[in-house]
C-alpha cells in the first residue's frame, strides 16, 4: 500500500503573528514553524500502517524551500521519502490541484491529511483533492483500519460517531483521535541522521491560476479590561450588561 501524507508548514501557536505590506501579507520574520498538528495525527497513523502492514509512506507539501526543515522532521519521524511542490501555497484550490497531480503520477492508494491547517483553518484541501480525482473521501476521521483494499473509517458527527466502509483509493481528513496525543512521535537522533539521506524530491508546479487573493488581514481586537462587580450589587451588573455590553 502506498500512502501519501499531506503536510502543512504552519506557525507555532506560541508565535506572535504580524502582517506587512499594509496588512496584505503574513510576516514570517521571527516565527517558529511546525508540522500542522492535524497532519501530525495523520502521519503517525501512516507510520502504524508502515510498521504493521508494510506500507510505504511519502510526505508532500506545497511551499518554498523554507518548508524543507518541516519535511525533514517528517522523514526523521519515519516517512520514507518527501516531495515538495516548489510554489507558494496561494489558496486551498491551488494546493489541491498541485497535490492531485502528484497523486495521479504516483498511483497512491491512501491520501492522509489533517482536516484543516491551523493557520488559515480553511478545511478545504482534502475534499478538493477528492473532487478533482473522484476518490472516496471521509472527513473528521477519528479511526481508520484497512484490510486489503477495504477501509473501515470512524468519523465524528453531531451527537456521536459514524462507522463507514470504503474502498481504496481513499482520502482522509483526520483529526485528534485518529491517534492519541501520547502516540505522537518525537524524532530521535538515529531518525534525524537517517533523514539526511532520505530522498526529498522538488517538483515544479503545474500551471494553474489561483482563484482567490488575500486583500487584507486583521488581528482580533485586544480583550477589554475586566470589571469586577460585587456579588451583592446585582443592579450595577444588570445596568452594565444592558447599557455597555448591550447583551440584555
């Protein structure tokens, strides 16, 4: 079984976010980047299939050469090889088109991705890939087993979980629960040394004009000061909620 894991190169949630060029572009100066957490769940599940069922695991990202340290980390975790599409990930559809082309050329059986990236939270790419390729697709996946060419998938729905069966090729949008956080892997020294020798292929993007453009970014308004009201002074609390907060 050939598995392709989609990897997003995203800012660490502890990084301070700023924008430049009149707030039209993200300022990456001083920002620490990591593997998108949802993608890390997918990668860890792929490693399970590699170890238990002899699957091969390829990771892919769409981005400039600054994303390569993130790809090298996935190789250190245990992926067999990596592909970088040499293009800026302008929007979700652009990324999906690039990855779909790689899937076509590589004849992958299973494509694993996080349900969304934590930077833009678009949640679009896995579904778009499935639409382009006409592959089966299950989102919000919290469980995945494969026997032969048949997959059994558990996904979260409102009020519970749903168990589905689908044939390969298949695209999964995974989330926490696909593996447990305690099962996530930290590269060891041997893995880091081996990752330096594993192939990282850089491919040119296919010609495709983006369909959207980011005009301006805005950071959330800072939180206001907190007013403490004495528990005995309900009249003042009601007045503030009505006249200032405008919630009653």
